């Protein structure tokens, strides 16, 4: 063990969560990460079929078998010497596999309070496991709209279950909302929202109160420059 100094941090790694509706370039963003390997839970890599990208397939199975497959795939990705980035696509299905396993172990057909608590604890442990790796990481989610019953305010959040939907932002410094810019009624380009806009949650540790940057083009190099202050 040694005493370190923040001035010596010259190449911070990227650990981010990106969420948004289908077709907003989330998987393409993962493909821009250096030497990526995808933990693929939903057969959603068609947008990368023309690229030479590694992936481990762990699609839905019954009971605890699916979660075991996801966990083994993630550990294989973490330990791979040939890859520098881990892309979890999609993260909500990782959590669904975990919940099914918890219910199966507790012999519950549907989750009760204890199962939801177990899911949140397991979600935190899974994120910590991936982030503890020296590799860059990107967690990919869909989006969901939630209305506050008291204020009536609508907020766009990562499509996660249970406590993770509103608390996952405590586990990441970088959370981006994937969006498309329209031209003549058609999607013209992809953007990443990097600060909240009144509807969508987003944040970056690199942004200050005086920063005027709201979006960046979705590419690993742009994220790296953002958090490196370049």
C-alpha cells in the first residue's frame, strides 16, 4: 500500500451508464470503446455486424441458470487479456436474470420485499465488480418515464427495476441520455445528454456550474476528453 496523489492521475478510465430508447446509438457507442467485449443478454448487436467486435452471448434461460451464465460471462470479460473495455448490453436484463435467480433460491413465484432488497444489493455488487476492473466499462439501458404522483412531474430514467431506477445514479459519476437530433422529421444524428435538462437525468463529474456544454457526440474519445478536462 502506498500514498498516492491526484496530480498523478493522468489517464482516468471510463465507467459510464448510458440509457435511451431503441435506435439512439447506445450499442454503437459501446463499439467505439477501445478493444470492447460485449456481455450480450438480448441479441442486440446487429448494429455492429460490420465491425470486428467480441461478445459473449448469455440469453434468457430458466431459473438461476440465466444469472449463472451472465455472471460467468462478466467474469470472463473482466479476465480477458485481449480486451480493454466491458460493455454490458443490456443492463436491465442482467438485473432481471439476477431477480429470477433470487426468487428461485427463495422459492418465490413473484418477488416480495425481501427479493427486491436482494436485487438492489446484488445490483450494487455487480456494478462494483465490473467497475473494480482496470478496464473501461459501459452499462447500456433502455428508458422509462415516471410521473411523480404529488407534483405531476414526469422524469425520464434508466429502465431498471426496483430501487435501482432512482438510486443507480449514486453508483456512477457518468450517466448519459442517448438522444437523436431530428431534421425534416427524420433522425439526423446521435447525441449524448450529459447534464439534466428538466426531463432526463444525466450527469458528468467533469461539468462545473459554469460549464455551458449540454451534449457531446457519442464516441469514447469524446467521453474520455470530457472527463480528462481536455
